[in-house]
């Protein structure tokens, strides 16, 4: 399975930290945020990673190289000075990701989620990882049914973790779904992923996993400082304290998915 890491954001909420460093390269726990993903992707058996870039793009290959140190092959896809957002960024990357299901993860989160717990062949167009609602996002995003379907409506709501497995078929009807949203007519197009996910949910094409372990959306300097303190505490607990993702993860609708773990 190939993986896409979203790393093209401008990091505006993290300024002044991101004036000179793109957010996924900010240090946390002794290494760049994105390096935690690369470690976990390699451990899950991913071999090829595509990183989309925009703001301060040359810093990514300078810091990460070709991925050899993690046993990965890293390629970079520059989106230009204006990021294409999540939907446009994924659409722009599809020619390099191929036709098989692929993993995608936001480059500005930290988690102990075990990527190997994701289905290699999701039953629908997408399989999302959801987490308990953080304090800064109390209303959540989507509901997870008892049978593992993800819905746009319903209670209780959980927060989308920015981790998922996707099929290219999610984009089959994207122009109609996105409509005249700003940037949708640009070349390459710029649009959000959420409208496509909600449309797929209406067709019963999105399943999900509830991860109950550690997860942080590193969206502000204060959250980065809090994460740094938490990672310091984890390091103090010894080497076995980092890999706690499996115990905190529930993969639902397992009878319809292929679990690689």
C-alpha cells in the first residue's frame, strides 16, 4: 500500500513558528512531526510515501531525503504557492498513487495509532479513523454506527483524525459534488475533501475505526508545547511506552475488511 502525507498547508495558526519552518517539520519529541508518521508507516509495511508540499517546499527533501533511513521511498509533489486543500491535493496525487487503495494522513497530527490496523481493502470508497472529540472541537464531525458505517448525521459524533484509507472511486463524481466552490475550476482544482466524504456516506460507502489512544491535532503553538511535554513523559516511561496504538484501537465491520495486522 502507498501512503500520502498532507504537508502543503501554510501553517498560519502556528506563526511565528512556521515563518521559517513548515508545520510538519516542527520538532516534537526530538524529531520532526512528520518523522513520527514515517516511522509508523514503515512499521506497518508501507514502502512508498508521497508528500505533497507548498509552503517552504524545499525544506522537506532537505530534511527527509529519499526515505532510506526509514526503509521507505519518498517522493514529493509540489502543489505551487497556493495549496490545493485536502480534496484537490488528493486528486492531484492520484496519478502517482495508482488505482489500489491508499493510506492518507495529515502531516500536522501526532498519534500512536497503528497504521497496520487499517483495512488494506476497504469495502467502500473510504475507511476513516475517528477519535474522541478534543476540547477545541467538542461537536465532532461524523457518527460511527454499531456496524461500522460512518454517517454525516447522528449521535454521538466523533472527530475525524485525519487518517484514512481511500479508493480513487471516491472522486468519480467530484465536479458535480463540489460544484462552484472557490478554486474548483482552477487548474489544478482546489477543493476540500469533506463534501466528497459526505456524499459517499449518503451512499453507505464510508466505514470507520474508533481510535481510543493518543491523538493530537497540532494546530496551535500551545498544542505543540503540550505535545512536547507528553512525549517527554512517554520517553521517561521507557521504550515500551510508545507503541500503544493497538490496545487503544477498535476496528469495526471486520467481517467486511481485510486487516493487515
